[in-house]
C-alpha cells in the first residue's frame, strides 16, 4: 500500500474516472485501494478487468467506504 492513501472511491465510471484511475495506478496506488460505482455495467466491467478494482452499483455505499 502506498503511504498516505486509504480508499479512493469514484462515483461514475466514465472517461474522467478512467483517466484518474489510470494515473493513480501508474503512480503506485494499489487497485485494492480504489473502488468505483456506476449504474452502467459496461464501464464497470472494463475497469474491473483492466485494474482488478472493486466495482459496485450503489453510490452511497461507495462514498461511505472512501477515506
């Protein structure tokens, strides 16, 4: 785990979230420190497959788990 980071949650799995996730992973943030929530299944599955991060459909749950 990279020092100073807890869990980062993204509400929405579109282009902006994808770019930020890519940057965080490139900077050394581990995929288990990231989660994303969206109503759309396609982008969620893509992010899960690409980064192995947790995905969910409930925005409130995602926000409540963020640090």
